[in-house]
C-alpha cells in the first residue's frame, strides 16, 4: 500500500502476518531435548537374545532377536542386503556365504540367513559391539553370541588364538577370523578383539583350516589383496596359535624405486615386503654402468636397519657433544695408533672415555634373533603356506626368554647395497637383484634403473617455458600520468 504522506510503499498487513507465522512455525519444528531433562549419555544395553543359546531347535523358522533397553539407531544407511549398512556390519552369521537379512525394529534387531535356516546345521550369530542410540551413545560392552543347532547335537569345540599384523608390526584388533571345516567345507566366521585374540566357538568337532585377514573394506570377506595368514588345525586340537598376516603375492618381489644414498650406496624399495629370513650376498646384486654395461663391484647388501646400525652409528656418536673425549684423546670407537684391540690389551689397562660403540655387523643368520627365539613347548599347528620356518638353535649359552611378541623378525621393503667405488656423477646404472624371495618363498630377479644426480650441473628451472619479465624502464619518480601539463593562458 502507498503512504501518501511520505511517498513510500509498505507490504500489506496479511502478507506480514504470514511471514511472522512461518518464522514461528519453523522455530517450533526443531527437535530438542525436553526442557528440564538431564542429558542422556548412557549407551543402549542389550537385555535379551533369543532363541536361547546352546539349544537344539529342529525345524526352526523364526528370527534371532537382539533386544535393547531403548530405541537404537538404524544408522546413516538402512539395511539393503549388501552387507554394507551400519547394522549389517555388526552382525556375523555362520555358516553362510551370503550377507544375512538384518532388520531394524526400534528397540530390537532381527537376523536370519538369506537362504533360510537349513536342517542339521550348527548356526552361530554374533552381534559385535558398536550399536548406538538416537543420541549417538555407542555400546562398547563386547556384543553377544547365540549358538544353536537345527537338529545335530550341540558342539563343544572352541578355537582360540591371536592375530598379528606382520607388515605393520602390531596386533590386529578386529581382524576377520574364518574356520573352514575339513569335512563339509562350511565356513564359520568371527573376529578378533581389541588385543588381537579370538575365541571362535562352539563349533562342530573335526579338523579345520583357520584363516585370519585384515578386513580393510569391512565386508567380512577375505579379498585377494588383503593381508592374511592360515593355519591347519588337526582334529582334537583347540589351540590355533598366532597367525601372522601379510599381503600374499604369487609373482615374486618387484622393484618400486632405486634411490642414491651417499657417495657409494643406494636403497632399493620393493612393492611388497620381502623375506626377512633371507640373507643376500653381494654377488646377488648386479650393478652395471651404462652405456657399455661395465660391471660395478658390490661389497655389501643389508636391510635398512642393519645398514644404519653399521654405517651411520659412528657418525651419530661424533655428533653427540656429550660423549666427546677430552682433547688429545681419540673419538669413541677409535683406537690410538699402535694400540691393540680391547681383546688383546691387559686386564689392568686403563680405558679413557666411555666404552666404544659396537658397530660389528651381525653374523649371517641373525644370531641375535636366534638367541631370542622362544622355545615352543608344544608342536604348533601345521601351516598351509610356506611362511612356517623352524626357529634356529641358540648360538650362545644364554637361556631363551619367555614367549614374547613378536617372535619373528619384522617385515621390510627396502634393501641397501654399497659399492666399492663412488658413484659417477650423472651416470646411469642398471640394478638386478637375483633370487630375492617374498615371505611366501616365491623368488624373482627384478631389475631397475638408477640415475646419479650431477652436482656440478645447475638445476633446471621449475618452468622452463616461463618468460622472464622485462625490467621497468621508467624512472621510479615518473608520475603515472605522463601528459605534460601547461599553465592556463589568460
């Protein structure tokens, strides 16, 4: 409407009322906690599970029900049957090869196999911890397991063991564990707890092949590119032992890159871990200078840790100002001219400064690891792959310590080799590693190229196509307006 006095327009009164009512309605539609109520920080609690565990139920046609004391959350994605929703990831049903049917019913969850309950089977339904309520309070009590049969007698076997991520050098919490029955090839699944240990059972008696895998995509399946390990457990044995997971490869090691270290060393990085028990000789690494393929003498081949302990520890000791001897005395680890080694000096000979750092390389076969190898009281289950190796006998009189983790050397992907002469600046080399194995025992002869940087040659600019900006030829005091101004004429 037009205000004649001031000449301005105002919206009509009914339209203004509609705007105010819409704002009030929008504010009332927001979901909030009830006024005066205390905030709920208690996670949902499982109060019952049916049917009763360890029951024989011939002709069972119902659902397995997990009931909670409050309404639980369905998650961001509802159950679709693909095994990827939040609730489907928390349910492990065995034995079956298809994702189970998981349905949400406010305060309880129902589970059933997609193909239905088959007769004369032992079923194991495990609900993992992680169920949340509507306020995102997540349950961490450890879940629950329901085991029953559809006609056969109750099982009594429980497989126990642990899973260790060999490549990462730590235990594998949440790893997927699969026990394949040797008689009917039925697969029973479980998972490791937060410490990497597992208890899978009760299961039907008999021999099993137990697999453990690092389930990176959380689909409860053992994918080909995921790290896993396996053990054959004979009938009547419930102790599985420790499974050492690593990524398997049937093609052998392959070189990812070769980089120059110092003036006479280079590091070879492989795409996957290599066999930590293998000790390569200098003759196993063939280096040739191009273009005429001149052989280059290799004097040592070690893993990164051993090479650092031998060649870089004295340099670190010299940089440490707290361990420098007084003036006139040799640095730690070095003997004065004419002084015999420590083993040939008299017992009462004085020793100046601190004890020298031992940089003596370990003998072949890694005697230090052999000394620390635990004595196995029982014969471990037979492995189905080539990773099982007998521990080497101790080489000293020290007693073997108790069982510790790990009992194997760590996996690594890098080797360092050293040559007799310095690298040629700007030289191009070919490197071939002969007979190197992966942890499965598959050998290969990978090859790669190495280009040594030339320090005397200046580095190329980042963008060689960029034009050099021209210098400003105008004087700094020149005004922006170059038009000559004249005084006005009268």
